[in-house]
């Protein structure tokens, strides 16, 4: 029986004013991640790279148009150093430090990009990532267990330079109802290359199913 092997892309952006001030996305009605300081855009899940990539581009174009109406912009930096007072106020508002951490790592490191907030002297370092969702299911909707470690290792291998250059953490993933999410990539990784690679890695890891 042919299986449905899908990938989806989730990309994070900082929302900024013309003077480089960060803005809380929810205040302007943008889709946001649970930490409260990032705009979070999602592709549709699909078996086709072009469908995934184009849906992400369309969503970005839509949100960029909305941002311009408020004289704001979607910023694609993977790391921002910012005022601790503002970050702490957002963290308190969204109860960030109360969140349960579901992030796992195939290398068993204690480090995690779960919150995307790190101490940096008198400032805070904020990070934005690109998360890749993997899923494999039968046509009746039955979700199959994926070889997570194999897929994560191969994604790490293919994108090691991007992960290390952005000082992110190799080996990160998080379980999801539909499969799992690979979390090591920065938001600056090439979305189309990531999409094509992820579909290829998924196919190679499940070709015996």
C-alpha cells in the first residue's frame, strides 16, 4: 500500500519597527509562537516540495503586506540581542518559564532551544528557527512510527554548517501527534532546499515501510 509521506515547514520572524524595535506580534494580529515574541508562519503539509514552498511564500507575502500597513517589517535574522526588560515583560505575560519542555535531542545534550531566550550579559539573546515537520500515514489515517534518530542524524549531516554558523543545537526534535518536528535549523536556512531535502530524507528513511 502506498503511504502518504508529508513534510511541513514552520518559519519564525522577528517583527520590527523602522527603528529596529521589536514588536509583540499578537498586538497587531499576526500569527505568533507560544513564546510571544516571534511571528510564526506555516506552510501546508504536502508530499510535493513546490506545494510546500509556494504556500510558505504566499503566507509570507500576505503577512509582509499586513506588516507594511502598520509600518512594520518581518525580519529574517536568526539571532537578536535585545533589552532584557522588554524580553522579561513578554516572558511574564506569556508565562514562558512555566512551559513544559518537550524538546528532545538524539545526542542527549542538556542544552535546548525550547524557549529561544538566552542570557547575554545585560541583554537577552533571542533566536528564530525553521522547524521541519515529518509525517507518514496510511490512507485510512493511521499514523506510522518514524525512525526519528535516523532522520534527525541525516538532517544534521545535510545542514550542519547552517546549524553551527547560527550557533543552534544539532539533534533537536519534538514529538507531535502527526509524527515529529526537527528543530535544529535557523530561520535563515534556504526554505526550498530544506523542503526538498526533508522529503528526500523522509523517503529514504521509510522506503522499506
